[in-house]
């Protein structure tokens, strides 16, 4: 079996990451199709460059046999509570549909947890859409606890 390779994403990975993110949309069959022409929108590159320039951010892709099969973003959040404890936030965690159930998602999240630990984080947290029940079970199996209620305000 091939081992997963974790690496920082490059601008060339943007279209694959957008496809992975779109495929994980919680609306499922109600998700509008992804317009391939939108993958070259310069706003994605601007966002990528902003993330890449921030020392507290990492966009990671997971490769298997030379193909990207997963992605996630790690954000390190400094804080005052708990004597200045840092928190690691995982965002946009996605595994290609044909690779789900293979253990690769767990390997990705555990790899990210170790990166957070290396940066001195005392907690790793994430959010997951309330409709993604399979994802909730997945995170619970990895030891995450649904301890807080999340809120969003669209601007």
C-alpha cells in the first residue's frame, strides 16, 4: 500500500482543492454544479497567497501515489485564556469520495494534530456543518468532543 504524503499546497493545486471542497458541500445532491471556468478566478490565487504569507496558516494536501486525495487548512490561533494557550483550528477538511473509509482521513487529521502540537497548541478544534452526520461520527472516533455550539453571521 502506498503511503500518504503530506505537503504544503502550491498554486497549481488550487483547482484540485476547489473540486475537493465542492464535492464535500453539505447540501449533497442539492449542491449546484461547479463551473470549471470559475477555477481560474484570480480571487482564488489572491486568497491562496494571503494564506501562504501568514505564518499561522498552512494549506495542506495529501497525496497518494502522486494524486491529491485530501486537503485541509491549519490555523494557529494565539489566545489569552489558559495562560496564553494557542489553539489549532482545522478547516476545509476534505477527502476524495472514493478514498473515504480507507483510513486516509484519520491519517490526515492526526498528522494535522501533530503539527498543532509542534506549534505549542493545547487544543485542536474544528467546525462541521450540522448536516454532515458521517463527518461528526468520524471526528468523534478521532477523539473530538462536540463541546460548543457554533454560530456564523454572513456579511
